[in-house]
C-alpha cells in the first residue's frame, strides 16, 4: 500500500488577471452546483476540493482597506 507524503504547511496568495479568475470561479461554481470534486493548481501544487467542503465568505475592514475572501475549507485524511 502506498503511503501519502505529508504536505508542508503553506500560506500564500496568488493574483490572477480578471479573465483567468472568472474562468476559475465558473469552473468552481459548476462543480459546487453539480456536487462534484473541484480540482485546481495553485503556484505549482495540485489541490482537490471535495464536494462536501464548507464554503464561507469573510469580510474584513481596517484603516481605509476592505477585503472579501471566498473561503473553502475541508478536512484532510
């Protein structure tokens, strides 16, 4: 039986041109709507998001700056 390689912790942001971002959002929305796994590659790492992941929207405001984050969380084995 193959053993899974433990993934190191990671916290990064990757910017995308609007056109690419929209395409990724459309693919994500289609997978959520169909109850399917969503697969994406971010900064060279392939990520697979299960259909039962928790989805939330976060809003932050501080010192003349606001931020919206669309968050998707799931537990890993």
